[in-house]
C-alpha cells in the first residue's frame, strides 16, 4: 500500500461537491461491487451519496482482502465521496428513520434479491407513497421477474447465462473465467447509472419518479451486439479463439516479445494492415488480412516468430511511426504510475483518510468541462455520518445514544 500512496499524485481535493449532480441525494443500500461502483460514479458527479449500512459489519466489502491498515483496499477504491449511516432496517425505529431519509431523497438504490425490500416494508411502493418523486433502482442478477429472479449468482453466472462466456478462451479449449467483472460493472453498475439519470431527466418533465429494474444478465447480453451479429445474421456461434476479434485473426491479436512482455496488434481496417505489412517488410500478407483455418494458423505462427525478434518497447518504438493500432500491453504498475497518457489524464489520484492516511484512488473516466468530477471526501468509516444525518432528521444526542445502545445504529466518536 505504501508504494501506491507514495506514487499517487493528486493533492487533497475540496470538501464539498459542486458537480453536475449537485443537489441530488442518493440513499445507497447496496453491498459489494455493482452498486458501489454505480454510486461512486454518481458521487463523483456531485450527488450526495449516503451509504445506509447494517450497524455491526456494514458493507461486506469492508472485510474483503487485501486490507490496508483497517479497511479493505477495494472498499477504499469504491466508496470515496460518500457518507456512511448505520441503520438496522429490521428494527421499527430503523425503518422509521429510513423512511424519513427517503422523504428527502431523490434516488434509492439497492442490490438485494427481489422481494427483500418489500418484506421489510421499504420497497418501491412503500417509498413512493412517502415520496412520489423517488427514483428507485434495484440491481439484481436476473431482474425483478422471470423464472431466475430469485436465484443466487455472481458475475460468472450472469456472463454464463447471457451467452458471453464462450467468447473467452483459446480455440478448442472452451470458456475461461474473464479477468474483469464485466456483468457486475458493465451490465450492472453502468447500466444502473444510465437508468437512474434517465429517470431523473424524465422526472424533470413529469414530476414523478419511477422504478428502475436492472438485471446484470440483461446488461451483459446487451453488450453482445458485435458478436451477436454473427449468430443472428450469419448463423455462426462465435467462440473464443475461433472467430475474428476474439483470438482467431492474426491481425487482431496479442503477441509475446523477446523480453517476455506482450504487444497488442488491433488492426481492422485494410489500410492499417497494409501499413503494418510494409513496416515489417511482409508484402505477401497484404491481400490476406482475414485468413481462416490452416492459413490463419500459419500466418499467426509467422507473426509469433516476428514479434519474438525484438523486445516489447523496441517494437513500440519501431511501429509507432507507422501510425497503426498497436500498443504495449501494460502491467498495472505501468498503467497506474508510468504510462504518459494515463498520467496526463490523471487516472491515479489520492485522498486523505483519517485512519489509512493518504490512499490512492483510480481517476474519473468522465471528463466534464463545466462541472468536473472531484474527490472531495475519503471513503467513510462505518457509521461516520450517522450522527450528522440523524440530527438533520431531528434526533437529538440522547435519542441517538439510545438507538446505538439498542443496536439500531452505530456512530463514530
């Protein structure tokens, strides 16, 4: 962790949000990755995000390794710019206080299995009765209806059901576990953000909120447009290593270099392929950019041998002047700390935490000219803002102390 902290480059940011979503209040009931990433995006954009956590342990992600000093590293990377309030939603007073918070909120987002919030008496209809303008977003594995609605699952399961796993792997080997949580973040987090923003815009016209039903499986399937075209319009079932763009085409592939590091050759357009062939003095390949079968295998072996003749950085230096889609395959060390483009775009920042000290933060992928994203608050300690929020609801210190003694809330002294 110290290495990350020492190399993080941003100074401590301001303490208030002035972004595009300033004035929007979000109650975040989610745990783990999908909801946390979604609400971090909303918080970075300026929304006031209040994490509503169970008093004893809070968000499960707080305990996931690696642990920094006291907090999970992944929790620290997913929960900046948020407040933490603890409430036992199974307790009548916990429910009462949450309803009071919901009356003043714009958005509620949760990630439980369908029906959980209804059983607590805090589902969409109950909150709508208190606040007709509420935008209620539910992120779940398979959606709020259908035969799979109550099944447990995680990213791998959603990718499997969506038909996406077969796109990963080597020819003939079958699917592999993807290295990124694609359904969680792409299918869940980012789709939820889109749905919430759309519902808020619609509310500006109608004055009414609505229910946003996000299925991570639906989201993953919706990302299959390019490869789905092969199935829907050509009758071909694309599999990893067996089709263009997923490992079969030599012109769109990854190659090992003399130093054991790798490069990515990402050529689709013919004019780029011709430039590459000219640069490496292989004119015979120009008219056969998309070979199949044994011819593809032979061309791949030819390029395998070619790239083994220089180190990765030597190839980057050699082919950059050719102006083709060709890059080094960065390690995280290189991407976080060394790559000049990532440094220029401030994709590694930092924030001061009261327990952890200065902690690194991955930067903002959204660049706004008028209302830029900002890191204005460290990831919250469990219950750090309970007193602040409950006092705003009219609770005095004595009542808060009574609630804490009963286990309804938890505060940070």
